[in-house]
C-alpha cells in the first residue's frame, strides 16, 4: 500500500504534510487490492521448465548438472540410456518451423527443413556452422538419407517425394497416385528391402507451410486464397482429391497405398523397428480440408509381411502423460527397439520435447524442451546423439544408445 503519510503530494495549505483522510486511505487500498486481484486472475504464463531458470541460448554460460534435470526417468529401464554428464544443448535457433532432421554420416552434418521459409539448413559437426543447404526447397518437410547415402525429401508445395542423387541430379520418386496429385507428402523412410514408405496428410495445403488448394479445393473452399502468390512463373497448383494415406514405393518404382485414412487418420511420422518387421506410425490431428474426425494424437503399430503387406493393427501408445496429451509427430527407434517420439503438448509447459517408449509400449523416459518438438533423429559419428527439431530451434543430447539404421 502507498505510504500516504509521507507522500509529498498530500500537503496542507502552508505546504506542510497532513494526515490523509480515511476516504483517501480506503480508496488507495481498494486500488492496490484491485490491481493485485487482476494480476492473480491473469497470471503470467511460465517461461521456464527448470528452477533455477535455464538459459538455452547457444552463447549462454554453461550450467552443469548431474544428471540434466530435463532428462527424466519415468521407468528405471530408462537409466541405461542416460549419459549423466551429458546436457541438452540448443545448437541453433532462427527457424519459423523446424522439421525433418536427417543425419548424413559421410559428411557428418545435420540437414533439416524450415518449412515456412522454404529452405533446408545444414549444421556442420566440426565447428557448429549453420548455413542454407537448399533454397527454395519446395516447402520440404520430412527428410532422410537412404542406405546409399542419398537424401530423400517430402515437398509440400510440389506435392511430391524427391531423391537427390549422388551425382547432383534429382529424381521425382512419387508425385501422384492413380493419376491424382498427392496432398502434401510429410515424412519418408526407407525399408531394408529398398522400398520407400511415406505419409500423405494435408498439412502442406495451407499458406504457412506450402500451397493451398486451387479455388474450390478442400483447403480453399471459397477461393479467397491465391496459391500462386510468391511462387515462380509457371508454378503448377493442384486441388486435393485423394484421401489421407500411407504409400510404399517399390524398388521397381510401383506405388502402392498400404494404409488408408480410415485405418490411421491423418498419418504423420513413421519409422520401422530395428528388424524392419514392424511399422510405427503417428496419427495426428485434423488437417486443413479434412472432413473426418482426424487423428487423436496416437501411435499405431503394424506387422510387415511379404511385399509390404500390413497386418495386426494395434494401438502402441496414446501419448497421454500425467493427463497431458503429448501429441506425436516424428519418431525413431534405437537399436534396442525403444521408440523416441517428438512431443507437442502445446502450452503445457514441461511436456513438450520427447517421450521414450519401450518396445512393449511402456513410457520409460522424457526429455523436456522449452519449445514444441516436431521431429527428431539419431546422428553424430557414433549415431548416439539425438537431434531434436523443436519449433524455431535445433537441440541435441548425447544418449547411451544408437539409432537403428540411417535416418
């Protein structure tokens, strides 16, 4: 409360100080209480997830913990994968939405997409240098390196999957199914049999991450949006006509639809178990132009048979932690078959980052980040470093396991 007894603005006729009236005291007290009540009703949202507050900026002073307080053991089984003197590091920040990290083992660099900025970026391990790797990138999303070291990318704008060959040329692996353009290929991985598997939800059919449909399409029903704005002359636009689905590109080039939207609504990230006998796939939220209920933020598993035939669908994880839905997006397995999954918990501070699940679907660990995590991959010379693409930034953590195969 203000000290009205010594407030120089309260003076008598001769300029001397006088005691305030009872009305003035009550009015001042009411003002203070009203201000306090207003602040209590609208508390400032939390800005950190550790106490004392943690500074993740690349140039910040180091903070030493043993172990990192944001690497959380949920089940004792997770302790075997924690390196006690390894801490989460923010390697870089400056994206609008970072996605699709992929590790090049020969060049020892990380590639990822900055989807809205229509570019791919590269981080060099030797000195931490970050530069633009490819621009424009077709609003690329998911990236991976196949078993021959070639980069494979999903492009939202062109609605296709592209492979960059070792001689510098580019090959379009898939841009349509049964003569109809894809929606917005999202994530892609290679199976040990040489086939490529990718998801095709509609998230790229919006201004922020790609190109909306032509007038009248599901993501542009009123035709108010012009998909050609900001695009080069001759850009080919399209209208969504295919349902969401998962596809397999046979080594011979044939494209098969292996999962429908009815089986896995809004399919997003996908990966294989270490033995390539199981497919894990995320079912994420409703996308632009979707007419169905959309996914609920769950992970499903399927057995893989001859020729890519899928069977034995089962719910692997509902991704609900402490009552908070940690919606999955990208995911990768380690050599022991554990599933490392990006977590988008929205404004639930402390639940964004990574969730780690045993092969049986038991939550064993979490990694907390100060930003929503969209995707991740294993990399580094020993493939024991977890790289996390989280909103505007790239984070890394050394772990006591290795990723299962190139990614």
